[in-house]
C-alpha cells in the first residue's frame, strides 16, 4: 500500500508539472497574440474578458490607434496574421452576431482565407507519402505552382494518367500539430472564462470551442470532405442547373483530395454571364431553389458558398467547390425554422415566440410577452419595405443579437445557416439588386410549409411516430424480459401469495418495466 501511495503522489507531481508547463506555454503564446492584436488595434477582444481593470487600461495604452478600419476589419487583419487556426476561428466568429453585433460579424465575414503557398515539390512528396506511389503513377502532369493557397491546404491543377483534368488539394505540412496547439490554447482560455465569469456561461464557450475543434479536425481529413461532396451530389442528383464535381477516390487520402477540375465563371460575375449568353436572373432563381432544397429538403447544405467557391460552367450549371464547411439541420430544427420564418413573414409574433419556447431555445421562465415585443421590434421596421430590400439572413442575425436578454442558448447550426444566407443574399444582389432570392423561392417555401407544417403533415408525423414506436417495440420487450430475468436470477419469486393478499416479492423495477411495456403497446394500438 505505501508503494501505491508513493506512485500516486509521483503521478500527481508530474500532473502538476505538466499543468504548469501548459499554462506557461499558453501564457507565452498569449503575449505574442496580444502584440499582434495591439498592432492592429484589435485588443477590444481582451477588454471583454474577465480580467483586472488594469488590463483594459494597458490594452488602450499599447494599441496602435492609427490602425485603419472598423473593429471587425481590424480584427480580421490580425487573425490573418496569426495563422491558420485563427483564420478558422475568425470565420466561426463571423457567425456570432449575438456577441458583437451584426456590423462586426459582417466585417469579420470578409476575412480572407489566404496564406503564402508552400513549395510545390513538398506537395508532391506529401502526395507520394499519402498515395503510396510516385506522382507519375497517378498524374501525367502536375503543376508545381498552386492556384490557391488557404489556411489548411492549397490546390494544384493536374492531368491524370487517364487524361482527366483534376484539381488536387493537399494539406499544409505540419498543419495538424500547429492547429492542435492552438485548439488547446482556445480550450484553456474558454475554461478560465467560464470559471471566472459566470455571465459568459450562457454562451457556452467551452462547448463552442469543442464544436469548433471538432469541425476543424474534420477539415484536416480530406476523405471526409470528399464524403461530404459525395453526399451533396447524391442529394442534388436530380436538381436541374446544379452539379457537384466528381470525386477521384483512387487519388484521395487523408491529406490529399482529387476532384474534377471546374472551368467557369464566378457566381457573382453578372457581366461575364451575359457575355457567355446566360441569364443571370435564371441562375439566381436556381441558386435560391438549390439553397432552399439543401436546407429544408435535405437538412445538409454547403455552408461556404462565397463567389470563390461557386462557379457557373460552360453549360450554365452551378458547380460548387470546397466542401470543408457543411451544415446540418435535423427535421425538428427545420420545422422550427419554417414555423419561425412563417411567423415573421405573417407578423404573427406570438407564433414566433411559441416556437422558440416550445423548442426549448428560450428557457420557460422567461417572459414570453417581452420576447414577442423584441421580435416585433426586429420585424416591424422592414414590413413595409419592398421585398427585394428584405434580408432574411439579416433578420436572423438581429434575432440572435437579442438572445442574451432572454438567456437563449447558442444554436451553432442556426448561426451557420444565418451566415450562409447572408453570403448567398449578397451574391444574389450582385446578380440583380432588384430581386430578392427568397421571393424567387416562394413557391417552394409555400409547398414545403403545407407539406411539413399543415394538418396533413401533423397527422403524418403522428403516424410516423407510431411506426417508429412499433419498430422499437421488439427491442423494448426484449429489454423488459432481460430485466425480469435478471430480477429472477437475483432471487425474486412469483408465488401465489403475491396475488392473494400475500407479500409480493417481485422487484418494483420489474413491475415498472412490465407496466411501461404494456403502456407502450396500448399507446401504439390506440394512437
């Protein structure tokens, strides 16, 4: 026993040393980050943290007051300088209008995910290591000069040995180690913020960092990006005017993604479309329909559809690229979103409030009347404006800004959708400033509302729930049988005295399982 205690003490000693080293390493990194933020006059982020009053004063003294631009623009430049993880963090922060406001989020959304390229020869070595054969086995030509270099990877054009033109995406060397160090720093900061500032817990900083870390790690496995592209292609296979580039699975691995090369115009190039003989209004209509179908029909949407990631090919079809950031909405969230938008568009603010409370997004203890009033303050100013001037994305952004007042927990999936809507609407206005893309999708919206929110849909939901319960019934009965067998094995006996006023020896939990099972069966029969 003394040896065990000594081993435990030694383990605790080493753990304390590791914790101290982790804190020291992060402290040094924070100094570097602070210097960068000061150069760009972006230390306002530090000022919002629960730090001693002296810290904000020092931040103001050391900030470069001559740095140009609005706060969001200055922060974007600082994050660009800090490197890949911080660029991704900035893109994530751009969805959080509830933290700093819509103007700030819009400015931060302009953060350019571009970094200097790494040597093409190194890219070739990485491809060989990943695919297990020399580059010449897979490609008859490979351009050493990248056509795009982002925070996580860069892209090279190539021609396969079969003569197919492809784009080859290659992860940056050492990017995994660099991002893991930064993600650990973010987790360390979030834990201290929650510990020292209870008011920040509503925003769930630790959970937000965990979500960000999980999505970032997914981007570091290019096989998962290929799978996302494949799923999107399958979902949209029958949608006219839209196609997903073909994935070359033979030339794809964890650090390498090869897909069909796309030739085309940027999705906001109105003049180029007209010159090529395409109708920008038709393309805008298709874009609205495709985004609507991805969000509401499939619950799986491309969440990074800026003009650099969406092209119009020689046939006038929309072709997306870069599938690293995708969004998902489960059926319940889609119904919530549909009900909420319908309530806003019909000025039924009670309905808007009801769906928020029913979904549990706003805690039950909050004042529903006050929440209705807040929703009215957002929607009424735009009710009489032309539909072409109304932005659903901005409407959602303003709604998220008032969440702090009502202790509404952050919904990352809706924040990502809001960002996607804002970007899509911006592209749409460049194609035709007089048309609202949601007006173009209105027939689809009306059909979806009837199919998913009308009386028939509610009946169908009840039937589907009943079928799901029937499907699970054998499993529930099996679990009940196992519970009863376990109780009997423990010495529980079913004797006649239990039924004739004698003392029952049946474990209460066993009878509870029987009653629950019977209740489920009766509920299915009579539902």
